[in-house]
């Protein structure tokens, strides 16, 4: 973050907010019911850690047992302690945060969680640092299977630098799986500089079109939207200040794969989900437009075919076809607002 953004974030999350009940909007709140595995893991997280949690989505990607994970903006440590149970004792998670009070809280419960999980050693490590300068944190390039972040990148001024650094830290086929706040247009400078709006994750919300451009420029050729919801600005003064901008909480997954195409191109390919991914026994959800039922052959575009085959999901699918014949673009893969609004119907896509 630049100095002003970092200082405001440290003050807002370290001093102004004493708990999630102090938030003035639902931008930094998770409203979706967690899946059973995450719900069980949350029950093993210390109450004090849970009370100081601020997040806008669930960042618990599937198929991560034994993985090495980096959490950007780990805060009180809730997501790290949940993921620590999902990766198991052979995995490792590193949490990075720049707010001293949150970092101290997260570290203070390391031994409590290790004993709670029944592990011989802690598989969680917290380091202090600014996620806007990941290159200064002595993290080895291409060393992480998955990088997660929960409603933090919006607090950074130079978001493109974060995406570039993340791409450098991921292994080939690795994934950035993260939730954040987005706007349906560019937020004016006056609102971006407002300390309350910044702290509430609205001032720094990225226009979704700019996000797609920045992610692709960093090397993530085909960003995939997993889930989204319109945000409710419950505070009348905040609502008046930001109108008529619409804000959305959204979870995206970005895969580090070279050569992905800029659109959903059809090569007559298909995949069949074998099953075996925990939590997805009957069907696997890759993103908002791709759900794969066990045993059913499903047509996919070339990018989806490669994302599945060249990531950690590779052995969970059978693959049909090749890239010898191009059949055009899949219908429905356009450039309109990707988020759902209350009156929307789901559009078809490859």
C-alpha cells in the first residue's frame, strides 16, 4: 500500500474497529453459509480470533490437502486457522499482515490452535509486511500452490503490483483464490481518499473492468468469477456519499497458466468429472458458469480444458479432444457486467 493507505488500514482495523459489529456496511462481512467442512473447521478457531475477523467472502478453495498457501492480509488469522485444518499437518500456510494489533492477536493463539488440531507442530506462520510490497518479504518465487486473500486487496493503492507479485510467487498451475469488493464504475478520487470509505472497503473498490485488465496484464489470462453478491450499504451517510455507484462482493480464481486465450474459444473439447474432490462428491463447481456432474461428459472451451488439466484438479477429470480444429467462440461469453443483480437471470456460457 502507499503510506496513506497503509496508515489508514492499520488505524481502522487496529484501533477504530473493536469487532465486526463496529462495521458500518456489510462490505467486510461474510453472509454465505459455509460448507460443512469449513463450518467444522470454524468451530476449532479461537473465539477472540473470530471476533476480530473482517472478510467479504469464503476463501476456502477445494483440493488443498498438503498444499503450501499464502494468505494476503491475514488479519486476526481466522482464514489461516481454517485452512490449516484443510491442508492438514503436511501442508503449510503463511499469513502476511501489516496491522500490528491483528498480527499480535493471530500469533498469540498459535499454540492453542496447534493443540486444538492435534498437530505435532504448527503448520501456520505469520509474518509482518505490506502486501503492496511482497517482493520485499523474502518469499521464494514460484513456491506457493495457492494464494488467498479476503477483502484486503481493495485497501491497496497499486493493485496491479499485487497481482504481478502474486503471479511471481505462484507455482505453474497455481491459483489466486480471493474475495474482494468491486464497483460497477470507477470510484472518484474524493471517495477513494475518504478514510471511512477506505476502511469499509468501498473507497478502494476496483472497477471490475479495470480488475480484468490488470489481472490479464499480470499474466492471469482468464479470470474466473466464482460467486458474487450486491453489497448493502446500511449506513445512510455512507449510502448518500457513494450513490449512485453499485458495489459487489465477489470471489475470483486466477490460474497461473501461460498461453490462455482472451476469450472462450470452442475446439469441440469435453471433460468428465471422475469425482474424488472432498466436498464435491456429486458435482464440482469450478466457477459461476461451470458445474461438472460426476460421470457426465460436459463440453468446455479450450481455456477450461487447460485450467482443469494443468492445475491440481487434473487427475479428477477425463479429457476428450484436442486443439486441432477451432469451431469459433462459445455463445454467451460477452463483456457485460459479470455480477448478478436482483433482476438478473443467469446467462449461458461455455
